[in-house]
C-alpha cells in the first residue's frame, strides 16, 4: 500500500547571533541542556484533535531516541542532562536551558468521493513540532524562548484510492506519529558555535518573524468563514519553516498569526500557555517583521486535449504577496473529478487548499531569499 508523503522541511536549525571570539571561547565546552523526555501540546483549540496523552508520550520517545543516538555518535553540540523537570529548573553551569518539544499543529483534513458507486476516503495529516530551547531564570513560571527548531510536514492518506472504508482516529494518529518519526530522524545540529549562539541569544535583537497574514481574497474569506485563522496559521508556519531553512545564519522565530500566542503590546512580547501545566513561554516580538497577504484563490476547469471519459480536470490556484517587498508567488494544483456528478466529491477542497497554501508559502519564502 503506497502512501504519498510530502514534507515542508525535514530539519531547520536557526543560527542566532555573533559575539566576541574571546568571550565565546569560555563557553565552548561541555554545555548541558536539560531534557525531561516530555512533549507538550501548545494548541488551544483545534478542529480535528489527533494529539492525546499517548501521542505526546510516543512523540517524546521518538525525540529522545534520536537525541540519544546523536549523543552516542558525539554529534550533539551539548550534553543532555536527563531531568524529571522538563522546564530546566535544574541548575546548570550554562543557565538552566531546556529542550521542550511543542506540538503546534495536528490538523487533519478528511475527504471522500464517489466514483462509479464506490466511496473512497482520503485525509491530509498536518504535523508541526517546534523543538524549543528555553531558558529558565531560576524562579517563577515563565520560560524565555531562545531558539526554535521547527519540524513541519504533512502526508496524504488515500491519495491512490486505497481506502474504501472511513479512516479511523487510531489510523490517523498512527499516521501523525509516522510523520513525527520521519521528521525527527533527520534531526541534526551544526556543532560550530551552536551553544555560544544559543547562550548569546539572550542579548541579540536581530530576529525575523511572520507577525501577520492577511487574507484579502474574497473567495477564501467566503469559503472558510470562521475557520480563516486556520489558513493564516498554515501559511505562516509553512513560510517560516522554508525561510528558516534557507537562512541558517538568521534568528527566525515562530509565526504569531493564530490564537495560540497571546500578545503583550506594552512589553512587545508574546506568551504561549503550555496547557494545564501552569507554565508559559515568552518570546520577544521579531525586530524584522514579515507580513503576508493571500490575495487570490481560484477554481477553474483545466482544458484537455482529449476526452477523459467520465472524468474532468479541475484546477485550483492561489497567489500570496509579501507586503514588505512586493514579492509574490502563484501556485497551481489540479484534481480529477467525476464529469457527470461533480458534487459527489465531499469535503475534499480543504485538503486541496491545505496543499496549495503550503506550496505557495514555501515558494514565496524561496523567492524572497533570492530577491
């Protein structure tokens, strides 16, 4: 059974800042990072909930296995300090820094369509984990975000018509965890200057961040309605992952275009609650703000050179604009639908649009970098 998998990026490591070489030398040995072997769900409200306590446990186990392998190979730029406290309160010589995996997206876009009386089921499973490096000052509940390694991808179940029964929640959770493993298996860290840059992130001000995604496309507004924040979140995450991958020397912060990060305008910071733990993470607003606008979403018939019998081709296009520099991207996908009964395709458009918005955001990030 073949499953199509497409990944936005397998591993992104953000380079943070430069500093005096003499100072750096004293920070270059045996730095410890606390690791509590726990993952957290950072989302406040979701439509299709795949992550539960068991998924969190297995996600943490997958990450732990990869970190232990890298440590055995001496490919980590730090030493893991196993801790019962995932929040880095254990005192270390390097200032209570901890790795905290944050699951930021587990949306699932289900669809079904009927061809010659047979119902086929399909699902697009989104997977986004932000591997956060957080600093605990030693008191209180606040953690300061120093760096994030975003692992972002998606996979498609049923793209080849292999499911003629509804996809169960257990199967979707299994797919999410499979995607987690594929992403984490590529996890690696550049050893050169990693810990120095992480430590000196406490003073750097030069950061990049998607702080707004507008949707001026009336078609998108009409189609999604109250679900429009989902579109903004998807575009912001896809752009950020690709932009960070193309700019390893820059500090690229998580996008703040959904309802998860709460803004403090007076302090110019954002706060993210970690569910029922009573803890929260803070990060400064990016000094280089990136604002995007989804200006077009269109559907149309694709002209064909020959007759395709009972079916026809439908095309879908989107256009995304970077408001800061005028760079724009146009992307297109197509699907086959029954000619005589196009309404037999149910709920499929959200899956199509998820792929389309992902592609257009990634392409815009690449065009911005080459401009």
